């Protein structure tokens, strides 16, 4: 029986390249039935040796298929998770609220211009609104502080004394000098000089505490202690200084002054500290909204005095008084900064302390001076410097906030 030899023709088995776009491939066709197993093995091995690259698509296809299954699994896991875009938007919105205090100088300038162009925009913010407004600013400081910060502030009596000297010695001295200059060099009425001196006799402004908080938050308790001490003793110091500089003893309502300190400073700060201590979740919930509200309140405190006293500011002596008041506050800011650097040059935190005492020396409670001028002086020109000082003191102080904050960054 004759055996049939295997055919001499060579059969080429192409393994088709996979369609990667559909992520699947076809297996090669089976061999013809008339080939033996050895022939098939021989032919297949020869084919692999000649065109080994035809196998690589299978491997790539396998890898693609496996990665496709992995991606599908990851897609399923990702679909099961909540979307992250709203969460990111929420975080970005909260960060914007927290950083809104950086726009305070621009908002202050805008409120000043708006009060000049359209005074009725701020005339609704009367004197009765100042105590709640300043109290809200102190509450914001208290929420972002702790009782330990105030205890640490009392451990620095030298700095507290330096702030007191700046408010009731350096500042009145500068007020007396500029009051004399206004009369002797510029020929202004003596009542205008008395108004400039009156501004220098009052205590520090609560806005200085907020300015310190924006620039150096760790120094805010120290600034609050300085301002509170000067305000508490102003019931005795302000009448004495007014008698020495102006020649007229101004009776100050002691009961009203103490009540003002309690309403504007002590109660709001204590409320903020207690909320931060016992209800931290509530405190964390409201904290992002405090900066924009504080900016709005500060803008009202700056624009309202200018809008209410617009006639005095635009008086014939208004421009000259404006320049003198700017020079007075500018000199006070500089004196507070450099004198502190000389006295505390060896302190580790000398720069923050210099900025703090610069605010304390350059920013006064001009609203108190304006109230005293309207109550105890018959000539309305006495009230013009305090009215201008209320605006320029805030504008210059928060401009320094912008400058020093950028330098720190």
C-alpha cells in the first residue's frame, strides 16, 4: 500500500492584524484536514520564524483588551463615586470669601469716591450704626482668636506702654505742631488748628485693630489691648490734653465712654472667643463669610462720615485742611513705625510690632473728636478736621495694609 507523501505546496497562514478600534481580533483559520499534525507544526514554526512580527499584534491586542477591561472597571468605579466638580467649585468659592479682605483698600477708595460723587449712598449709615458696625469687626477678630492670644498680649507690658506713649504723647505732639502750622503758615482760622489738635487728643481707633488683624493676625490681641487701654483712660487724658493744647477743658461722659467700650470692644470679642471655644463647628461655618461682611462694614464706616459732612469737606478751606490732615496722619504712621524699631530693635518680631504700633499711632478715633467738636464748640470749622480725618485715617491705614501684605507675600 503506497503512502501518499505530504503535498509539496506550502500553505501560508496569515494571522490577520486586529482591528484596534474595535478591540477584538479573529483567530487564524484551522489547517486543511489533509495535513498531519507534524506538517502543521512544521509549517507553523517555519511561519513564525519567517514572520515573527505577525504575532505582536496579538500581544498588543491582548494588552489593549486587558487595559480596556481595566478602564471599564475604573469607569464603573468612577461612576459610582460622587462628582468632584461641585466640590471643587465650593472650595474655590470659600477661598474667594476668605481672601476678600485683600480687596479692602480698593473698596475703601471706591466708597470714598462714591461718597464724594453721590453722598446719599451713605447718608443712611448714621451715627447710630457705628457702634454695631465696629462691634461686628471686633466680633470677627474674636472668632479668629483665642483666649491664649490675649493672655500672651498681657505678658508684653513694654509693648503696651509703647503703644500708649505713641497714642497720648507722640500723636498729641504732632497734632500741636500741625495745628500751629495751619494757623501760622497757612493763615487758617484758629478753630481749624483747634480741630487738628482735638483729633490728636482722642484715643486710638478700633479700625486699627482690624488693620492689624489683616496684616499680622498674631498681633491683633496686642492691638486690641492697646486700644482698649487708651479708650478706657481717654475719659481722663482727653480733657487734660485738650486743656493743655487748645486751652479749653472738654467734659467727657465717663459713663458713656465705659458703655461704649463694653459695647464696641469687650462684648463682641468675648462672644467671638466663646463661640470659637465651645461651638467650633458653628464658628467654622460662619468664618468664611466674615471677611466680605467686614469689608462691607468698613466701607460704610469710611464713606458715611464723608457723605454726611460733605459740605464741610468742600468748604473754602477744605483742600488745605485735607493736605494738613494727610500730613499729620502720614507723620504719625512714620513716627510709630521707626520709633518702635528703635525701641525694640532686638525683639524677634520687631517688624510685626512696628506695623502694629504704626497703626496705633496713626489711626485715631476721629468720630469721637467729631462728636466732641459738634457738642462743645460753637464754630462748625472745628469739626472739619475730624470729619476729614475719619476718611483719610481709614484710607491711609488700609492702604498700608495692602502694601505690607504684599511685601510679606
